[in-house]
C-alpha cells in the first residue's frame, strides 16, 4: 500500500474530528491536497465525463486543493508519477473508468481514489450481474433476459417470449442511458437491440413499467434527498437526461414518510448488495401499487450541470466543493483504515 502523505492523514484526522463535532468548519489552511482528476477516456460517455471532470477540478481548486487533470485517452496512466499526488478523483463514466479496470490499476499502486473498488464497479456497470446479485440479496428488481448482438430476430423474440410488451432495451454495460430504447412489438425489439448492441455486444431486455421514477444519491450509506424524474415521454433516455428542457427533477414528491423511508432503505440495500462505497446513485421505480423496483446502481455519478447527485447534495446543503471534499475525505479514510 502506498504511504499516505502526512497532509492526507492530517485531512483525514481533521475530517474525523469535524464529523464528531463542528460540521461547519472549513478545511484549515495548509491542508490542501494534491489531487489527480481522471476524466475523458474513450467510452461513449466521454463528453459527460469531460464536463464532470472540469466542474470537479474547479470545485476542488475553490476548496484549496492543487489539481491536475488527466485524460486516459491521451495519457498513459503508467507514465504518471503518482507519488506526486495524495489522491485520485475518478470522473470517468463508462468503460475502463467505471468497470473496475482503472480502480484495479490505482489500487495496485496504492493510490487512494474516490468511489467504489474494482469489484463493486464491475458488478454495478454490468446490469445483468447487478440483477443477479439483487436477486440473491432480496433486492426487488424486474425480470430480464440477456440477448447477444449475433442473435437473429427470431432468437431475440424467442428469448423475450416470457416478457410482455412493451419492453425496455439497453446495453448491458453502459451508462448515461445511452442506447436505451422502448419496443412495443417484435419488429421494434429487433431494431432496439441493434441500436443497443452498437454500444455493447450483450443487451438487456426487461419489461417497461409505468410508474414514478426516483433516484437516490448515497454518501456511503447515508441517503441524500430523493429526486423524482419526470419525463414527457416516460423514458429517461440520453436525450431526456441531457438535452430536453422538458425533463423535470422534483424534490417535492408528495409521497408519504413511510414510502420515502422505504425508497431510502431499498436504495441502501441495493448499494449493500453490490458493495459500493463513496458517492453512489440508485435508480428506482415505484409502480401504481407502491411497489419498489431497483433499476440500477451508478458508482461514478455524473458531476455535470445536468447531473442528479450534485443537485441532491445541494439540496442537503453541500455545494460542489463540499461534495468533492466529502468524497476526498471518504477515499482517504478508506485507505488509511485498511
């Protein structure tokens, strides 16, 4: 394990004291860390990652930290002198930055990094693996089938025969709702699989559930205010998430306190099932019978202006600098206590 710098240890000790007492104290002068930010990469989510990385770097500089940004698509991570940095902030979405490969490489070098470890990252990015783990742990999730890009339309229809239309189709290992589609019949199903398979050879198919969609950002296992996502078309795809002015994010849901508590507890159970750490975000649907269904868990939530985790954090009183500070303190605590 890498030797944690005295400055990093001092920040961790300060954070522990703050958690036990004065939670409003700012980071003392002289405890600014040297932080490497990883953003960009070569996944389909590169534009969102770059936006996240830019905002994160600016927020941490405002917090008094020294920041240097790296794009893994342009910089060989092995060429970075990691001894110059106290921690690494991962702002990579999709691909190697979210499927555990980057986490494995950083862990091998003893570099403290934000977010989940490699194992939890792999589980969360793979939607079918997440669903299997949810089933094992009793976390409610919709039934599904997995199809492959080489399957014929007849084979796809046969595999999905046990699911009733309409069906949601999505790449098995992709985020930002890229490749997400809705199929109302066999012809649309085959077409939607083709679109999703352009991003991942394996494609997950599950029933479309009419209901209310919510997302819960977690600081470790502490839920931030619940956000309801309201989209005109009823499908929170890439356009609705990042481009549509019609998508609404509501904090006032009108739900009972019991239902809110149930949503929070289910989100925590989903994170526990996958073993996430740091900041994570859990997406759920509440059906017309008030039953909860976990859709997926995101281990590297976006930090762009459209992203939901920073909005939930702001609602709880954390501006982006404070949220990033919490993430740094959390990753250092994980490393120091190993």
